[in-house]
C-alpha cells in the first residue's frame, strides 16, 4: 500500500468513527413534536429544546492533522484527499459547536444559499400556492418501501442493503460508506413518490456509490468534499428526465421548501421558520421541514441549524446549467464527486488512476436525444 492509499484508508477509518447524522438527530424529537403542537394550539409560540447523544473525537484530530501535513495540493489526487480531510475536521467542529456558533460552522461546512437560489425556491412555492395544490395522502408503508427498493437493487445486480431506521430525520438516507439505504420506519410515502424515489435513491445515490466502489480510493465511494450538492441536483435532473416530477407533482415544492427553510433557519427561530413554511405546507410537513433544518441545535430559538437543505435547488441549478452547456453527465458517475471536481477527475481517468463508471442510468441517453 503506497502513501496515498494509506491516507485514503485513514480517511475511511476516521470517517467511520464519526456517527455524524446520528449525533445530530434529536433523541427526544417525538416528545418535542408533541409539545410544540400542544403549545401552539393554545396560542403559545414554542421553540423545541432538543437533546442529543454525545460522542468523543479526541482520537481523530491528531491522525487527521498528520495525514493533512504530507499532502501536496498541486497534485490532483492529493488535493482531493486534502479537501476531504479538511471537511472531516469541520464536521468534528460542528459536532462540538455550541448553539451560539453552530450556524457559522454549518455555513463553513455546507456554504450558504445565494439570492438567486432562494428567489427561485420562493418562486416555486408561490406558483404552487397559486395553483392551490393539495398534498396527497401517504399510503405506502415503510415496510412496502423497503421491499420495493430491495427488489430494484436485486434487479440491477447491486449488492447493497436496505434497512429500517427509526433514528433518521429524512424519509430515506443513503450511506455510501456502509452500502446501505436507510428507510425511515416512522414515515409513510405517497403512491406518487415511489417511482421517483427509485430514480432518486438508486439511479443517482446508489449508482454513484457503487461506481465509486470500483475505484482504487474509497473517497470516491463515500464522497468527495461537496459531492452532496451535485448529487441532489443530479437527482432532480434525473427525476425530471425520467418523467417522475410530472407524476409526483408535490416534489419540487418540497425541494423548494427545504431551500427556503434553510434561509429561514439561518436567521430565525424554529417557530418563526415554521410559521413561514406553514403558509405553503400543512402542519406536519412544515414541522418536518423545520425539524430537518434546525437539527443540531439544542435551543432552537437560536439562529442556524443544518443548512444543507438549499443544496437541492442550488445543486439543481448548477447541474441544469451544466447540461445546457452540453456537459458530460457520465463523468459525474465515476463516483460521488462534485461538478467542481470534474477537471481533476477527468485527468485522473486519462492517466489511468480512475476507471470509467460501470453503472449509468437510462435518463442520460434521454437527455442526449433531446
């Protein structure tokens, strides 16, 4: 094993010690949800007070810093490794942040939405409101959703697992690190979103992770720094090209809601953000969006939270622009990479360090024919 393979292995080992989203998921979320609605029904504004599991990360920082010191950022691969180490360091800072500086650290980790991103999200919400759209009933159980995803993976010949989780806030989370799709056991799904989720979760998240598994460095399976914004944007492009957004017509409104929610949570309280989202969404969905945006904070009357919800709209805008400029979507399937990584990744393919992707979705050909 050469020195860069050792650093890549170190990154995998360090990342495995950080149960990142689990540590940022409130352990008392159900109690606080009930209290929030009990208080607000009585006309009393309430900001949930969340509790979290604790984690220790003292043994991570030293090997992280040692690995970072030996990397030469003028080399494409070493630069990508260095950026990943820096990202892990900020992840640890976020887990250890107080409520007072949580928002600032999250902004360093995920960036902040620009004005055009928020304006487009607001436009989508306003148009949906003007159309008087009613959200469909969620009738597909989590048990059925797990079965559907397992059947689809088996059909594609991809040996990933699909498991229930009562510990995640989103409906579904994909872990390239664990090769697992986690399905929220506390939430049901609409019939309209089943096909869309197969495209979103498998044709984008799983395909990119599975292709990353064929690369000689694990970071391409687990995700380069900033990969998630591109991945969520690519997922929306995939859904649109596959015709899923025509059937699941509420979904763009939800993506826009996540982006707008990120903006609200950065500057306001939980209750303020809920009140604004409640203008466009029913109570339970407005709460779910804000809970997702404010997670990480203990006192949700403070500004900030996990602000990455804007990545859906910002990533969609970037990938859409890339497609309009005749960009090659296939290269985004080399692994979990971002649009900003295309240059170095292409050079690494050309010099034989990386291999071309094995799994490519059908929607890419559809876009080419257009």
